[in-house]
C-alpha cells in the first residue's frame, strides 16, 4: 500500500512539474510571438506608414491594408495608424469621406493580421498529422476573412453601408469618456521582448531586426514542440472533456470566449495563435476553433474603440466603429447560412491536405498571399 501511495505521490508531483513546465513554455511561446511582432514592426513600420499615405481608391486601399498589416504583424497598429491619419486630415477634411476611405484599409488589415497564426502553425511542419491539423486551424481564419471581404467590400464601395453605419453610431458616442485597459499578457512579456530587442540592437550588425526575427522563430519552434508534448502527456482526455463540456461546448460559447480572451490580451494574433498547439495536439477540432477565431476578430477592435472615445472627435471613433461593424456584418452574413459557413472549413481542410503532400506550399502561400500578390496589385493599380 505504501508503495502505491508513493507512486501516486510521485505521479502527482510529476504532473505538477509538467504543469509548471507548460506555463514556462507558454510564456516563451508568447515572448516569441511578441518578438516576431517587434521585429516585423522594426523592419516594416516605415514602409507600412508610407504605404498607408499613398492610398488612392478603395481597391488599392484594401491591398495596402493587407500588405501594411503583414509587414507590422498587427491589425491594431494598422488601425491606430489609420485613425491617426484620419484625425490629421490625410483622407480629407470631411469626416464622412475620410471614414469611407479608411474602411477598405481596415478590411485589408483584417486579412493581414491572420499571417501570425499561419506562421505559428509552421512550427509543426516536421510532424505530418500535427501540421495538417495546425495549418488547417490557422488558415480557416484567413479564408473567413477573405470571404467576408469578397462579400462586404463591393457592398461598401457601392452603398457605404459600413462607413454610414459607423458614422451613425459615432454620433451617439462623441464626447463619451474614454476607458483604458492594460493587457496583462503584454505587460508580462514586454520586459523580455524589450531585453531581446536591446541585446540584438547592441550587437554591431547591419539589421538587428532580422536577427531578432530569427531568434523569435527558433524560440517559437522550440516552444511549440515542447508545448505539444507536454500537453499530450498531461492527461489529454481530461483536457478534451474540459473543452468539450465547458469552453467549446457550443459555437456561441466558443465565439464569446474568443471575444473575451482577445479583449484580455489585446491581440487577435495571440488569441488565434494560442489554439494552434491545441489543434496540432488533436485537443481541439477545426469546427471548435472556427467560431473562436471569429470572436477574436470582434475582440481585437475593442482596444481601438476605447482609445478612440478619448479623442471626442467624430472621424477617429467612426474608423474604430467601422472595424467593429465590418467583423459583425461579416459574421452576420456568413454564419447563419450553413452553405457559406462551411466554405472556410472545407477549404482549410483541403488546402492543409495539399500542403502536407508538399510542405513548401505553406511558405509559398504566406509569401505570395500576404506579400507578393498585394505588392504586385499596388504596383499595377498605381
């Protein structure tokens, strides 16, 4: 009996150690995502800002939004830049015209922000089944955003439904007091990200941001491999039951959880990236993850919305409302119709199956969809 008790105690301690290791590795994972964002901002923010100032027409605004956000890895940053430009009168003095000009960029930002979780899924590329699940879970977000833009972009261009609705909402809130909120995740990881940034900057090298990006990718791969193995060893069936019976029991619950987590961490990139290891480990299914990612689209608009309330002026707040309404309208149009709702899931599964057969495809997809194609369209349209 004492031997059994001793083994039980040892197993319990081992599980506690594994749980502590999960927390530590998850922290490294979050730091790596922060480092990737910092590196991309360092390399691309000036270019992104220049791109945003060169907007000429809704189509070019859309592709500039995609490219700018892909360069700086943050739709929140793109939205903030656009809000600042609108407030400064870059798109004209008339607030309604300025907001209408900003909406296509916001739509593009929604597509561009999904690049981060797609990059994260590449950490599973050495394991076939894991990678197929993880890659499908990442690109379902991409394809939903693509479809939402395909449906809403022409509607906005011809009717102005999003910008007009945003202007109406803004009239109700102009002059409201602002509320500030600090992300505990960013507060916890920011010191280490800054430390790594300073260490690479202190080295006498041509481009420290490239070195920071390389270190970030190495940390990302290490943390993903470790996280997947640890999660699997920690009684995976219990985790599955917990997710199935609580967080992801219904689609609406998963969506609301995505909203809440994204508001908490203030980054849809982090929110969607967090579930990629769980998808790779087989704990979460693509069907469970899909509504969760939609919730992250809504949640990511919250910070800019709160910040815009502080301005007390019409145009910046209207841009933030336009971002929120675009995501709500997208979900409202796509989700209620099963035939359309199933498209992102089916395409994600099909594309993931194709990439498993030739694993150069995901790299080609990221480079072409988020960089080469938008850049080519900008050159042609300008």
